[in-house]
C-alpha cells in the first residue's frame, strides 16, 4: 500500500476518499507546489469537491443505521460522573447548536473561539462550527487570559464558547473568570467579543457562582434547548477552512495553523484506522486534550469519521488515585489507548502495583505521541501495560501535519523501542544536511517531507508569507518539519528533537522566543534567554536566564514572582523550572545571543562548551556557571 501511495497517489487515494460523502466530486485529486521559486507555495487536495466533515462524522453514520452506536463514553473528573452519547444524540445536539451559532450571527468563514474543558459540549461546539462552515479556533483550557485574548484577537472571533469551570483533581479551574478577563483585555485593545456561550459544567460544585454579563453571556443548555432541531450541513469546498489551531514556532507569536475540510478528513480518518488498527466494536481511549492537535485529530475527527466508540476523559491520571487510566481501560474494555511519554513516565513512578489492580487484557494497541519516547518508558508501556502482547505505536507528527506521518502499523511494522519507524502512506521523508543535500542510507540531519499529503496544513491564518518562510524557505522544495532525525540501517526514523528554538515540555510545544517575550513584559526584567533542559518526567524543562533591571532584589521571592508572571502570561504548563539570575548573557560582538553556550551551561556540560573566543565578553561564561542554581 505504501509503495502505491507514493508512486501512484490517484488510484491509492480515490477509493479511500470515496468512502466519504462528497456532494460534488473533485476535479483534481491533488496539486501542490513546494518550490517558492516556481510561485507561491500552494497545497490542494480534492479541489473542486463539495463536502462537509461534520456530515461525514455524524449524518453519514446515522443514515447508514449506526445512530445507536456509542460515540463517546464520557468520564468525568469524579469517577461517579459518567455519561454515554450515541451518534444520533450527537447529531441532534450538533444541529441545535449550529442553529444557536447562526442565531448569534455566525456565518460561513467567521471564526468561533472555543475555550473549554474536556466535556461533550466541546465536541458539539466544534462540529456545529464545521457544520455551518465557520472555522473553529480552540484554545487549550490551560492557557491564561492573556494568551486567550491574543488568540481571540488574531482570529477576530466575535463569539466565544466556554464553560463555568472545571475540576482537575481537587483543583478548580475558573475558566469563566479567565475568559472574562480575556474578553476585557480584547475590549481595551479595540476588539469586542459580542457573545459568550457558557456551558454549565461545574455548577454547584464550583466555589462560587458563575458571573454572567447581561447582553453578552448566555448558557449553552438554555440556548440549545430552545434552538430548532434541524440544520442541514452546509456544503463547503474541500479546500475551505475547517479550523485554525495556534502553535508555537521558533520566532514571533504563535501562528494559526489552518486545516481544511476535505484533505484533513481523509487524512485523519485513514491514519486513525490504520495506526490503531481500528475495527468496528473496538473501544478507543485517547488521553489528550482537545485543545491540542492530538485531541482534534484523534479524539474528535479521526474516530468520529470511522464511526468509532471512544472514551472521553475530563480528569487527570492521578485522581482520585494514580490508577485512573487503568481503571478506565478495565471499565470500558479499551482496545487501543493513546497517551504521551510524559504520562507514561509519571505513571511508571507509581510502580506496577497500580496497573496490576486492573484487568488490562483488552488492550491491543498502545500509542505514544508528542515527544520522543525513551526506550525505558517504551519497554514499561509494552511489558507492564501491554502485557508484552500489545503493539506499541510511537506516532510522530505535528499540528502542521494534521495526523501521523511516521509511525509503525500494529502487527505489520516490527517495533524498535524509541523509534517512530516508517512513514505513513503518502509520506516521503528525507534527511538533509545543513546545506540542504539529501543524505542516503544511515544518516542524521534535518527531517523534511518531499511530497504533499492530504492532511498537510494549508497556510498560516492571515499570513501566507509566514507559512512559506517558516516551512519552505530553509530548504527549497520540501516541507521542513523543524525536527532532526536519525535514520538507521533498516530505514527506521529516530526523532532526535527540534532543530529550532522550540521546546517540548510534557508534550506541550512552546517557542523560546514566546517565553522570552512574556518574561520581558515583567517590569523588573531587562532581558531574558530561555533554553530547554532534559527533565526526567517532562522530557524537557525550562531554564530561564534573567537579567533584572538595576536595583532589583534577585531573591527567592523574585523567582516565585517571575514564575507566576509566566503563568499569567501563558499558562501554568509554561512555568519555568529554573530562574537563573545573571548580570550578562553570552553574546557575539554583533549582539547575537549564543544559545549553544546557554544550553551547555544549563545541561551541566561546560566541559564541552566549544569555542567561546568570539564572545564580546567571555568572562560572562564563568559567571553563568558560578551563578547556576543548584539542581533540585
Ligand atoms: O518535535 C516533534 C514532537 O512534537 C512536535 C510537534 O508538536 P505539536 O505540533 O504540538 O504536536 C504534538 C502532537 C502531534 C514535533 O515537531 N513530536 C511529536 N510526536 C513525536 C515527537 N517527537 C518524537 N517522537 C514522536 N512520536
């Protein structure tokens, strides 16, 4: 299949795509240009076709007689909170909510911001957007008011769908208060969110009642209850925007990655089916949050397009106890389970006793995503969770790729712990050296993809030039992933991590430039440089070098204050592990910070600093080594 997918894409993709409903057929299956010298970069799949992904996720299955199939087993933060929702129920709710959005003035092309916890209303809201051709822009519920407001403004979303709040373990996340602050920030910056729809999730359990602003805020359930039942899916172009999702790069502010109805549909459905070897009647459980791409592609769209039954989980793996995932696997007899290495490593710490409490024999496929998985965690996952029987699929992909691009297929690809193995259908990876020369055989270098695939991002929202510069300028004629990879003698890929200034902390991707600019908005900070450091559980941690303004006391309380500042600017998941006060940074004579040196010092690798003679002031290196905070 792989050979055909790259040599003969038309006969490969045509029968796959025809499993979906296209109101009008495509005129061209695929056309793309990756070469900036030959004109603007453009990527088109199923061009000319009309379809709607929401119709393909819901109506198609209900019309085929699968309306009673469970779409989601929803499980709340409290183990007593469990609900089941079928495909027909989803269809009814989505139609009503699509009518709600229309009544709020949302038309095709208008973006809708969604800031919600892991509840079924979130999927209802996103599919309702898709149904009427309104791109959704989901902002992860862990982002701060500042980050939320920036994303609302960038996408100019006049409607925000949120919830009163959510419990994560015993901690209450006051989503609506954060959303209120974000909407206020938008207003003072000249943009108004005119409608805010609030799902009542925490209700009476919340520490305080939810603040509702008259004329702007309305309850989700009240609007839904009075909305018309029917709302036929709008037929949109295959290349119309389905959603934007903000992600971090090495420079500038986060960018809105754009995916479209047609290609993303075919890609997420196909990768879900093959990577998880999905069969009807299987139960699938992905622990990601829908606020990130994994949740978009492999909690919402991929499974729904396959009429799959999924578990959707609102809580955290350690509440009430650290066996929560394993209890869920046993309760719903989960066949495929998908999580991140950071979760595996943290659960591994609780020992084998936790998984041994439960019958995990239903598990057949175990997925990993978001960061390289170290062989030790891989082996524990395979041996203890998978009882040495289940296949482990280490799926390498990105927000930009829409779905898996390098991954083993269960039962088909021989596994090697720590390797994402071989390319998915239609993916032609290559390893390049710094000069852009393709390396053959066993090699290590920059990972690029040479040919377009259906789920590839199409542009950066509102900034096509940034799209071209970010992904197609470093190496001409290929999509640059930003990752390094090593290819072994069997052609297996081993992802070595980012080659740019992006770090991945607990699977959350962030740009060091974005963290630095957040740090320097603190009035006491003159300059900051941030690097990633290896971290046992999180994969990477954050080491922040900070130069304060003259006269500022650099003590423990300032350290705490700066950490809190980052939480407020971005979110708790971006809190630095180390604040390293210094009076200078290693700069070249032209003023460029030499990050290589900062990394070496933060990694305790000063033995291999390399040449420091080009620094404007080499003495700063010793100061940095001496002032390094003790490892905790
Ligand atoms: O560095 C790679 C890492 O995560 C980055 C993509 O992050 P994001 O867009 O947030 O998407 C995460 C979920 C797909 C990649 O550039 N990454 C993702 N999966 C793997 C990985 N690194 C190694 N192995 C993986 N399986």
